[in-house]
C-alpha cells in the first residue's frame, strides 16, 4: 500500500473522525432548539463510551441513563416503551458498524441455530412491546440487567479453551437460547449481547474466537428485526433516535479505542455494581 493510501486509510479509520462528524450533526440538532434531543446525543455519547470502554452491551447502560437522567436535567421524562424503541435503533446501528471488521469470523452453523431463532424472537418481542404493560417491560429489563451485572462480576475473564477446527454444540439448546434471548431483548429494545455472549461461552461452550464474530452478526440481525417490529407498531420517535445515534456511534468507537490504552478491569467491577443497584431499585419501585 502506497504512503498516500496508508495515510488516507489511517485518517478514515481514526476514532476522532466519526466523533467530529457526529458531533457536527449534534450541533445542527442543537440549532433546532430541542434540548431533549441534544441531551440524548450527550447521553448517547456517554453511555456508548462507557460500554465500549469496559466491553459490555450498550443497551444495559443506555436504558437506565435514558430513564433516569432527563428528569434530573429538568427535561421531559421518557417512558420505558419510548426508551426501548429509540435504544434499539442505536443498538442496530452500533452492531452493524462493529460487524464490518468481523464478517469473516461468522460461524454459519452457529448463526443458523442461534441467529434465526433470535431474529424471530426479537421481531415478535418488538411487536409485542406495543401492547405489553410498561411495568412488565421494566420488570423484564430489571431482570436482564441484574443477570448481566452478576455475569460481569462473576464470569468476567473466564473463557472457554480454544480448540482446533469447528466447534460442536447442542443445536436444539442453541435454538432455544436464541429464541428466548431474542424475545426478551426485543421487548426492551436491547441487542441481547450482554446475555447471549455469556450463554454462548459458558452454556454452549463455544470458543471465544468464534463467539466474537458470530455474536456480532446475530445481534446485528436480531436488533434490526426488533427495530422492524417496533417501527411497524409506531413506537419509534425517529428524531429522538437520531439524537441518540449521533452521540452513541462515536462514543462507542472512542471507548473501545481508549480501552486498549488503559487497564479498566476495576471500572468494569464498579459498573457491574452500579447496574445491579439500578436493577434492584427498579424492582423495588415495581413492587412498591
């Protein structure tokens, strides 16, 4: 590759470029004098940066931020149905962006077993979320968040030993896992990676090298299916979703970049505790 080509490639892939472009668009949103959209851009950046920094799914961080922070800032409170709908737009965009460099790592057999059932489950969850009571949506998210926090605290760093050749797994169990995770994730607007990846690693016993690329493809397809389900039922506020995506895409990219420069294991532990606290608080509010 020529020097000029290398420089062009380095510039095009530098983490500051999408950050600058996205925040230029955020300034345009601010010009519309909509403080809620501007706040969502800022929260999207912060949530995605933190997710990229410690390597956890974006929805598990983003949904609590969107539920609790706007009222603190004196802005309109967003209901769980709206939050779920705009979050899945961001999750789909982020998953598609992350998939670009991992398409060769997709295991077709695993994608068929887990991915197809998860796509169907996510689509059905997206449709059903239009009629499910908000309290039930909050309960589903609180349960998923608590499970994710426990896995962050207890399973982080434990991976399956690498093996030569194609991995073997129970296809029926993989299908059940995919469908179940997809349905729950579709309901609350999550991609489901924060639950799917530990299940693939520790239940299906899939090596990490296979899980990385395949889970990205599964989550991208599943999130798109869930988004279609929510869009068909009129749940997505596209302006709010745009504000969130504008901040989240560069935030996630920058967080991932910074994570390679610093040791953040302690931050992952703190984040796991915070997520567990938020999930417990949501359950207390639901039971009150």
